[in-house]
C-alpha cells in the first residue's frame, strides 16, 4: 500500500523553460489513449527561439488547481492540467492544489505545438517544486502523459521518442540522439493562418487509427523511416534527411486524409510553400519541409541557406509571417 499523501506546510514553487519541438519522423497514432502511448516512434528537433515558461506553485490553501495562460485565467484549459498534476502528485506522494502560470513567446493559436513545450516545462517545474529528484527518463515519461510530443521537449537538439512495448509506458520515453552543436540546422516557420486548427491532434490520431484502411501499413513502415533518419543525422547527410523527412510528413498527411471523414490540415498557402521549398532544393538550396496538424510550414535548412529560405517563403502569397529558430536545449529550471 502506498503511504498516504503528505500535506505541504507551506507553498512550494519552481519555474522551468522548455523549447517547442516538431517531428521530422512523425508521431501519428496511439497504442494507449489514456497514457498517450504512441503506436510509432518519432524523431524531432527542439527549437531555441520558441519556448514556454511555466511557474507552478503548490499551495495548501488553494481549493482547486488554477491556470493562467499568457497572463489570462484559462479555466477552460485547467482540467487537462489538473488531470496531469494528479499523476505528478500521486508519484510525489503530495496533496496540494497548484497555481500554474504559463506563457509562450509565440502565439498559442498559431499551430506551433504549445502542448509539447508547455507540458515539458510544467513537468520539470512541478518536479523541482515538490523536491523530486527524478531523472530525465522519468521526466520524459511524465511529460508524455500530459501530451505525447512533450516527452521530446525534455531534451534538446535531435531527439527520438520510443514507441515502447510495456503497457505501463515506462519504456515509451524520449532520448537525445545528438545535441544542437552536432549539426546546427535552422528552421523557418511560414505562418499561413492565425486561426485555431479545426481538429486537434489527439482527436485526429484517434479518427485515423479507427477508420483509415492504411493505418497498419503506416505503423509497419515507421521503423524503416526511423532507421534512415538516425543514419542521416549521424552522418549529417542533408539530402537523405530531406527525403525521409518529407516522405514521413507527406505519408502522415496522406494517412490523415484517408481517415473518414478525411482530415485536411493544409490550406492553399501551405501547398504553395511546399512547392516553393521543393523548387529551392532542385536549385541546390539545402532545405526541406515538414507540416504538422495545422497549416503552418516548417522549412529546415543548413544555416547558410536561411536568408534565401526566409525571403522565398515571405514572397509566397498568403504567408503572414516567417518565424526563425535554431535548435535549442532541453527543458531546464530558471530563476524568474
Ligand atoms: C508530431 N504531432 O510528431 C506529430 C505530428 C502533430 C503532427 O505530436 O494527443 O499534441 O497530446 O499525444 O503531442 C502533436 O500531438 O498529441 C504531434 P497528444 P500531441 O509532432
């Protein structure tokens, strides 16, 4: 029997920062919905310029968990945070509600995966506030319960998320493959709309797994893509990484389109950007694309190509803005 939870005598707080990440080899589909266990592994880049800062304060006088997002109370998003904090409280053996203040330095609605950096920052901050000396593997496992992609933002640079085999999820964790200095790629994100996406990733993945006739083929092919991407990263083989990453992104979107009803995350500007990036690469510019569950386009390039890529994307009709970032570090505490 676990010991009964400890009451806090006084408030306990900590702050952490985590970079956003996006996958080159995509996560799409879960083998367990409650624990966010992925049906496929994934490989991602953690970003430097786009991050979330989160302060969590466990306070014995609070009657419920509270959430402040970008300076505004956000009670509609609090239940997801509360469910996650219940897991943290249970592991830490502590009973106290918390006030979570979290801010992104990029628009939450812009489709730049704020759940990944958000849950990674919250995990690291909550562990420190409750004086839990959890290792990075455990932090990654916990962050995954908040959001599948958050497991990856615990680490910096190039990161691989493991599918895992255990039903508990103890082996469904991320691990670093190479740090940002190994291959300092740059990213330019073309913002094509500021509207919230129509169907969130969680729902989109479920619909795909339940209704696409191609879902098993997607799962079976993933190990090949992961192995190719690992090799390309180890060898800094840009052309090879471009081919396997674009292939994974297009396969994910093709798969999502084959769900019933089909999921359409691209808009016309998204497609224009993809053609523009392919044309640049055909002209010898080292750049490739990826697209997540929304219409923004991420262009990944060698640093020498960044000005060319940025200007080309700005020039596409319908592109509202281009946000740039290098690769960044993993989630860490900071003094606010
Ligand atoms: C990825 N995405 O690998 C994929 C590709 C979006 C498209 O991980 O339900 O917000 O919380 O596990 O992590 C976004 O999915 O989904 C995502 P949940 P999450 O980056």
